[in-house]
């Protein structure tokens, strides 16, 4: 056997690993960091200097938080590591039971007397979509207004401000990021002094020491 019969393929393998495994991947990551720094870092959403979530991953604003706008249901609890909806068919009894439970939760609060927007009871394809339709946001205005004492007109203004247009005005539909929307509601509640201040740990320790004495 000629030595070149071994060295030539070996050189090709090594060169391919260097070019496509290191140089190509490194170049893509460098370009992404320079051109799309926010997306590369996970599209973080910050509040008061702290990261509170991602603009692309939903969070559970459910029945325990009636003062906030709710997002789409998720059978994976919005875990992006296991993305994918349950893919339940229209005749599947599990789907009927889940939708019925979601409707019962919605009916516990004041809601308009029209049809419930589909994306409040239907998962997205990924099951962690962070967005809801403008119709779904508008549907929840009476409940949020009742729970927060923020006027409905003001909530409509907040929704309009948070509404994202279709990409390039063509692809997709108007949508609202539920986390961004709820942060705006939270800020309004803070401005109204409606949120209770939580004592810090030092104050708690001093109180406990005083009680012990």
C-alpha cells in the first residue's frame, strides 16, 4: 500500500474538521454576536437591571396571577429544552378535557360575552410561544382592569404600545409579547403604589432579634 493512500484522506479529514468544524462555526458565531447580539444571547428581557425572562419564551401567567395578562397554555411548562406541543387531534378526549379546564379557569373572572380567542386555549407548535394575539390581549382587559384598578382605556393604550407589527409589514400577524405587556402593567402598578414593598432580609433579621429580646 502506498503511504499517500492513507495520508491524503487523512489530510482531507483534518482540513474538513478545521474548516467546517472550527472556522465555519466560529465565523457564524462571531457574525451572530456582532450583527444579532440580543438574539445570540437568548433575547433577554430585563427589568430594573435584572433579566426576568426571554422575549421568545413564554412564562406561566395563569390563574394564580389574575392581575396579569395570560399567555398560551403549555403542557411542557414553557420549557424550551423540550419544545413541542402535545399534537392532540380534534377528536382526542385529552384535548377536550384540557380546553374545558382552561375555559373554566377563564370563566372564574369577568370576561366579555363573546367567543374566547383560540390562542388562549390552544398551544403553539413549540408550546412555549411568548406571544398572544391582540384579540387575546383585548379579551383579558376587563379582568385585568378589575383586578388592578387600571382603567380599561389605559390598558388598551398599553396593549397598543406593546403590539408588534408583522415582519416587514407582510409576514405574520399583529401580536403582543405577554411578558413585555405584563412588565408594563407591573410598572403601572408600581407607579400607583399598588404593590406592597417586601422588607429586605436585614430588616427581617432586626425584627426577629427584637422579638427574641
